């Protein structure tokens, strides 16, 4: 199984990994789920210690968290506003007995960032301004929500202590406070690694 291979440091293709998800959500993988390879790179950067608490903002079916929990000892928490996707993520975590991952069904505005040490952001609010990014009609996406959600995340990240790490993927740099220094970027400037400097 894909999770077992990742635990054993054996490479896994996205097609193989995505087979753990129900067929009806696999179609979203290419656009909405982070690839296994990028998830591994991001997770290793964020997971400085075994006790590091990492938050994935807009975790969907949990692919990033599941990969990260399989290849590091840090704890990954995914927050997702779609109940059905959150349930799929939790089902997968339970199925593979991943003790270092958890999923929250919640609006990001109700999440306290203080309990987390590092963050993963893959353009989680795009569907509020781009209808082509909507996976379904289960939530009411509004342009005004994009501004509210984006500002909330920005403000919460600004409050974090020096040394806090972020990985952003296909996310505008304006989402990241100026107090964070860009440590490196890759994949044509779509994947960025940040650390709070002041």
C-alpha cells in the first residue's frame, strides 16, 4: 500500500497514492491536491522536530497531511470546510492507523493558530474568486469571503514567533506577512519555503 511504502521511504506515484481515495474525488487530484513529491519536500521542511504541530489550511481529502504523517514524525492537522472531504481524510487516517494526523471540520476563522508551529498553504481560498476552481456547490463561495479569509490567515501568521515556518504552493506572496523571509523556492517559483525573521 502507498502509505506503507512512504513509511519505508519508497517512492510512490500520485496515481498509486490517490487510489486510497474514493473514485468520485480522485478527479480533483491534479488541480486541488498536492503531489506526493511536493508534499514530501514541504513536510520535511516544516517538520523540524517530532513534536512540531503543522496546520494544513484547506486540507481537502487530506493528501498533504497523510503524506507528511507517513514520512515524518511531526503531527499534521488539516482544517477543511467541506464536511464530506474532511470525513474522507479522517477515514483514510483511521484506515492506515496514522496516529500523528488529525482533521478538523471547520471554518478557518474558528481556528486558533497559537497551537501550531508551522503551516502549509496551497491557495485554499481560490474558489471564492475563481468559479472554475469550485469542486462542487456544497459551500457558498463569495468574493468577500476571499478577502476575509486571506486577511485572517495573514494576521494570524503575523502573530507567530520568530522561526515559524511556512510552505506556500501556488499562493501569492501577498498572503505571507513581510516578517517572513523567503528561504528558497522551486518548481518555477510556485513552491516557496518561508521562515519568520522578525
